């Protein structure tokens, strides 16, 4: 099994793997500490992940046509 391709996503599985890793990371960090500063940083990382998911989805769709 290969790891997800971050720079060159090839399938929906790459996107799902990145989203799963982000959700797991966020859950673990919030279980360890629930400080406001950490929550704000996770929001910024979450926005970056959402932007990457949109970019990756458009890139995969662009290749399929």
C-alpha cells in the first residue's frame, strides 16, 4: 500500500487519507490539550487542509477529462 501523494494527488483515496490524518491529529491534540491558542492553530491548519482538498479535487477532475 502506498502513502498518499500530497503534491500530485492521483485519486480520491489520497484526499481521504489526508482528511483522515487531519481529523485524527486534531482529535489527539484536543484530547491532550484544549487551550484556546491550540484551537485557533487547528482552525488555521483546517482551512489549509480544506484549500488543499479543493485543489486536489479539481486537479483529479481535470486529469479525468
